[in-house]
């Protein structure tokens, strides 16, 4: 069967895999970049490209090495460099003689080119979309459980193990009904994880560039590291919300662009591009909701995210909520990062004690 | 696609936000980044409204030192310089002007950094400087309309707003015409390519021009008063113009292309390949000079010499 490579999107890989079934292709994806794919990507990409670009190049090269014929990636119509990436990846693959054709997920007419190419039957296609959407929502819910439990688990790693088990089941669920039933088991399963009820976790929001927020390898396992330090994270990239925004459903919902824009307006009155608006709005909202701190992640040189950093610093000053800015490239050291995270959580703890 | 739902909203709230003070209070204009996109325009505009203008001064070694103290480290150099120039205005004026630029050419978009400029300026300097701003978006309305709207919002009467805008546009056209005079003349020359705030910023471009002149070569700066060709590979306005200019170069008139690019420029990291290819297709030698705060003139001179030498030896 023809194979289709998809970008690593964290736990959403399960949902993505479900989304292409109806195209009669077998999905090829990973949950995170691997050291090998990153190495391949760094080698093949221009030096000045950003980390997500390099990782994605490597991912597609690896797919091509394994004989995958097609790939699909998000290519925004926005202001940032992403809009050129599909073409740039394709060029790199072509120059190196790999026969992998990358489709963009954007529209250029009524149908995305991917759909035009594989031309699925409409009914199975819609069913498959429904399944993928249910799985996406299920993963959203799962993520929230893990963030909460990881910060208070009695035995290190229990929450992650529970998450893996849930994901495996979710992957097997075939129909919308099965998926819903599976999602309902998440809460009890996490409730069964032994926790230490004396611990009061710190609450930290993760905002910034989407690839880095999702890719555990590229962000050096940020969520788990913070969880281990007793932090309940809220990672503000949730694919379910993102989809809703793309298709503009739920104009007034909590995370719609419209709502976020309204929240951000005192500090930022433009969309900027990428997820810069989201970074600002979520930071403000976290401050309002009494979060202990914010971690802003961005690839080094990311245009939209870098341009809003002064704004994030200002919010930190105005609200007194500390912000940690993390920039990543292929040379980022895990050790340095861990030290910074520890220092940051120490600051947050002291601050909390002072205020108590 | 993202923008559809919010466009109507921007139409209402966007534009000249953040003005309040009387139009007679002096306004500071930082001479960096956006200033080079419309040379001469803003000064004439504010003066036309009867508002005294205070310029930040030229970029020099002291200004570059300031960069390290006040700006975001991961920015490209021109964006950092804008911060430094604003910093230099503190204490001299109570308010500065920083536009929000979303698009300079219809059908094209500006580098994303221009979208957050006034907000970032307020975040950084808001305690010490009021920031006046106007949204420029050619995809929504032509520059002339934006100017009139801005002048009206600043309290000018309709006719006064129109006069000031016309004067501003005329001053801009004059500044461009001056550039043209400078580059007129016969003989093959080198094209100094790059974003306007590099090519026309003396601190960056003069050393190159000096170096080339010393070698007996003639230099021409890239110009931006053209529209990009439709359907080009790039959607960023200045990048697209740069590529199109290179793609249209006449190899009989030009000896080579020297491209200035800032360290940390996201647009160039994508566009460079297109620039290089365009120059190659025209059969023109191409050299890239990457600028950062610490670029030394000596190293650059050596590279220029080598470049001109190789080309010189290939001239018929
Ligand atoms: S185009 Fe490049 S140099 Fe110009 S502002 Fe954008 S990133 Fe900076």
C-alpha cells in the first residue's frame, strides 16, 4: 500500500494516522523527531533555517529512505517563513534524488491538493474526518489529564505510563463510538494513579511556537521535566482548538482567535503571524487566572515569536508573573536547560511562599 | 485564510491608535528600519501638520553599542537598531512614531516583524515615550488614504490632512529621485542589493561603497520604487522586489551583485536561494555580505577586493 509521511505532532500522531485511512494509504509518522532525523535534517538544510524546518526536512528524508512516496505538511498562508517550507523541503528532497512528493495542507481552490490527488469517496472520507476529529479531542483530554497527574504522582513515570496505555487503546479504537468509549476511560485510569496529595503543584503555562510545544525531542521533554519538578503545565497548543480556529467554528469559544485577540489587545493589536498572538493572549490570561509562571518556547530566530518577546517581558513586569524564555536550536544543551528549569521553579516556589 | 474573520474588525479598530497629545508637541522619529521604507515621508508628514520633528541621529559606533543594552538579542540587526534609535530619543521627546506595517505592496505582505513594531515599542519604552502609530496595509487601503486617516485622527482638518499627506508623498518621491540622480551615468557597475534599511543606511552601505570606489568600481544601490511582478516565488514585499530586480538585471550594464543581509534575518534565510538563482540566471557574479554588530571593515575590504578581482579578470 502507498505510504504517506506526516510530521511528528506529538501524541496527535494517533489522530493524524486515523485521518488518512480513507485515502487508502498507510500513515507513516513518529510522535517526535529522533536524533537520526534531526541529524539528517541539519545536514541537508541551509544553516540559517529554523529548528522546525531542519527537523521536518530530516523527517521527510528518513521517510523517503524507507520508501515512502508521499508526504503531507501544514503550510500556512500566514506571514512567517512556514509558507515557503513545503516548497523548500521538496526542493531539498529533489536535489538529493529522493522521490517523495509533499502535499501542503493549505487550500488552493476548493479542495486541498492532497484530497484532489487521492480522491477519496465522499462518505468514507467524512466518516474518517469524524473519527480523526474525535481522536484529536480525545488526545486533548488525555494531555490535560497527564499534565495534572504528572505533577503530583507518587511514583515518577506513572502518569506517562498511563498515558501510553491510553494512547495504545485509542489507536486501536475504530469507530466514533469506540473512540468516545475509550476517551471515557481516561479519567478513571488517571484517578487510579497513586498521588501524593500533600503536594501543591506550581501552575505554569507553556506558550510559543507550535512545533516546539509538541515535539518532545526538540523541546527536550519540557513537559516531563517540569512535571518532575512538581509543575502542573498547561501547554497551550492543543490541536483540537487549533482545528476549530482553522475552520472557524466556535467564534466565541474560549480559545478562538477572536477571543484571544480581544484579550491581547491592550498589549498587541495585530495578528503578527505564527502563534505570536496566542503567546501574548495566553500569557495575559494565565496572569489573570493566577498561574505561577510562563515558559515561552521558540526556535532561535523565529520571527513572530521573537517580535513579541518584549511584550511578554512587559506583561511579566506589569503582572509580576515570572516568564522564562527558552530558545532552541540543534545545539541546545539538555543540561543547561534542566538547570534553567530548576532555577525557574525555585523562583516560582519562593514567590509563592512570599505571597502566602 | 486566518485573517478573514478579523479583517472587518481591523477595519474598525486598526489604524491610528494611540494619539492623544496635541499636534504641536514635538515627535521623535527613529532613523532606522521603517524610516528607510519611506525616506523623507514621515518628516514631511509631521511637519506638514505643524508638528516639530526630532530625529534620532545617525547610526554610529555608540548607537551599535546601545543595541546590546536595549534590544532583544535574537532580533535581526535592523530591528535591534530601531530599539537603539528609540532609546536615543528618550529625554529629548515625549513621544515617538512607529507605524504598524502589514503590507507595502498590494498582494504582498511585510516581514512579520513589522506587524508588532508599535506594540513592542510600547512594551519596551511605554513608560518613557508615548508611541504614535498608524497601520499601513496596502491590501486594505492605499498609503495615501492611510496618511489622510492618520492626520485626521491626529486632529487635522480634512483639507489640512490632505495637504500634509500630499506633501509627504511628494517628499518621498523627491528622496527617491535624488537616489536616481546619484546612480545615473554610463559604464558597468556593481549593484548593492539588500533591504532598504541596509542598502540606504550609511553605516552599513558606505564602507562597501567606499571599498568599491577605491578599487575603481562604480556602485549603484538597489531601488524599491517598483512593484513586484505578480506570481513570483516570494510573498514578502521587499524580498519580492529584491528578487525581481535581480531577475531583471541587464548583464551588459552590471558587473556583479553584492548582497547585504543582516544576521538573523528570517526572510533572507528563505529568499537568499532565490536571489542567488536570479543573479546566476542573469549571468552575474553574486556575493553575500552578512552584517552583524561586530562586522569589521577590514575583513569586508578583503572580500570585496577578491570579488572585484575575479570579476575584473573576467571582463572582456
Ligand atoms: S526582513 Fe529581515 S532584516 Fe528586515 S525586519 Fe524582517 S527579519 Fe529583519
